[in-house]
C-alpha cells in the first residue's frame, strides 16, 4: 500500500503554550511556545517513521499560523493550508499540574481552524492517498468542518482509499450536543477505528468488557478496531481475531499526544503492509516515546530509534 502515496489527514492545528515544569500556571514565570493538533501530530509521527503524510487545514494570517505551517513543513509533511484573513490561529494552553496529570485549555471558538470547509479540500486530494485519517475533534468544531470531514470520507470511499478514524472525544467541544450519531456514522465508513475505553462506550454504550466493546464497534463497519488502554497497553480486534499488547513501561514526563503517537505507529506499519503484531508493537513503542518529552509531538520517534527503549546499554557510541 505504501507506494500509493501519502496518508492524508485534516483538522485544526493550534499554537501551544506550556510550562515544562509541573505546577499551577498562576505561578509560572514563563511559557514555552509550540504547536499541536491531533491530526498533525499523527502526520509528524508518520513522517518520522518514514511514511509520507499530508495535512489539510486552515490557519490565521498571523505569526502563529506561520509557526504552524513552518513547523509542519520542517517535519516533511505536505502542507495544504488555507490562510484565513479574518479569523486568528487558535491557541491552547497546557498546565502540567503534576508529573502525571495535565489540563489543557482551548481558545479556538471562531478560530481559523474551526472555519475549515469543504472548499478547502484540494482537488484530487485522495487521488493517490494511501489512507485518510480523521478524528472526532474536527466535526465538533463547526458545521463547515463537519461537512469537510464527511466530504473527505466520501472522496476516499470513491477512490477505495481506506479510512482511519480516531474517536478522540473532546467533551468541551460538543457543548451538550450528542456526539454518538456522528461517531457512529464515521465508524460505519472506517476501515480502522481507534478509541480509548470510555470513547468506545460512546459508540457501544451497552457493552461492558473491552472485548465486547470491540466486537460491537466492529459490527458497525470497521474491520480493525483498536482500543487504547494507556498504561495497560491495547486490545485489538482485527478481521475477527483478538490481539493484546502490553504498554512499554516508561517514566512519563508528559502524556499528552501519546494516543496520537500510538495511532501514527500503527498506521505507519499498516500502510506498509506489515502484520498485526508489528503494527501493535510499533504503536505502543511510539506511544511510550511520546511520554518522554514535553510538547504534543516533539518526542515522537524516528524509525531508527524504535529499539532504544529495549536497549540495556544507555549510551550509544
């Protein structure tokens, strides 16, 4: 599948402000500036593992928008960014309250990214795509963003391009709206579906165990269902066969972005035609790497680094 072209994804990438020291932000004297977004995090992870990726989005006509596009292009991503002359680039601020707990505030209402529309999709975006990756975040941003995602999915289906869907539920974005019908519709078109355990229950609320959740979701359409279990690893139901993989043990510095890294690891191996065991091993390894650095994507591994977490010798010479 790899020779067909890039993995294509679309969504909002924002400026990210954070402190790299645990503690309440009201006492922080300085913040770091970076960028972050679930879909672009996956694109970065794919490129670092040697898989071509393209990102479609909208940024403001401001320095933060320039920061977004500059960083993504520097990672080797094929960037298709509409520059919005009216709305600003969104901002998120992350507080690392303890070494294990973080809180993120989003300032994205009316942002350029929330104005993503069907007309922003490049013509023939799916013509040579190896896969389309979408999340449940973008449909929650606005009606136009929802329409853009569904149009991309329809275009992928017309080209027989597999679709990857990471639920990535954000309660604050839905603002009391019911996300379940949207997620179920996206799941119906997906080849691969990723979800945390609680996210999976939004699609299959009547199921109790993780295997039951996976089976119920698979019945809606996707042939590959991967339940992300954090420090417990993952459970996958692939073409009716169950698989489990333990997490790679690490001392986490920042867990934000670990789920996106997991997805990137899995998809990199999937589009390259590797077996399920390899997909899951790379997924949990990439997720572990993401926990070892501050920022949404900075700690994502390159392929040559994947074996580092299993080394007994700490220094490479």
